[in-house]
C-alpha cells in the first residue's frame, strides 16, 4: 500500500517551480467509501421489520456513440421517461455523477432541466467517485437530500467506461 500511496502522490502533484505546486487531478485514483443499498420486496422487508426509504420506479442502461461519448446520460433520461411516461416536471432532483462539466451542461440543455435541482450537493468533482460504490453513494445522499427538501422523486444517472451510461428514477417512501 505504501508504494501505491507514493505513486498516487506523485501522480497528483506537478511541480510548477521550487516555490509552488498544483493539483492537476480533482479526485483520487483510489477512494474508499464503504456502503451498501439493500434492495428487496416490500413483503420481505416487512417480515424483517425493515421500513423502506424509497422504491425504484425504473432503471435503464445504454451504450452511446463512441465519437460523441458524453451524451449517454441524455439518452438514458429519454429511455427512462419513455418507460415511465414521466417528464422533467415530475422529477424533484437530479444527480449526474460525471467528472466533466460538459456532460452535465449537455443534459441540462437537452432536457431543459433547471440547474437549481441538478447535483445540489455537487457532482463527481465535489462528492467523489468511489470505485464500486458510486451508485450506492448517490442513492443514499439523494434520498437524504430529498427528505430535507420535502421532495418525492430523484433521477440519478452516471457515465461508465466505454461510453456506457445508467440511470434510475427513485421515489421516496413517506
């Protein structure tokens, strides 16, 4: 682990001069964020004495055009809306986890989303992008924020390797 930490520090710091240095990456290569989301039926939850926080309305995953690469979330949203007959006005909050601001701007423009309800606690640059835990992190933080705001639905999307994108619409249980 020590050698990996040394590599990480060398990767993150770039010397400009003897007096100054700057970070040229906005997130670490390796992040730890232990979390879990328990998904199950209402019946089994009741049998175990668990109270659900939310229910999944719809899921979607797509592969997008390799040359464009950053348009996956807009197509995922289109697919989710087609499956559910929901529209932008039916979503109280949006989470799009991507390190490139251009992806967020493209989604806002493509669907006419109010920027005030997009990534309200920051996106991937502010919140991080822990390997293998990003979706769980987004679901937990989005549900917490929906509760604070008195909202009902959140649409969560993220880009993945090789021009993939996923999305889910979640409705908070009251």
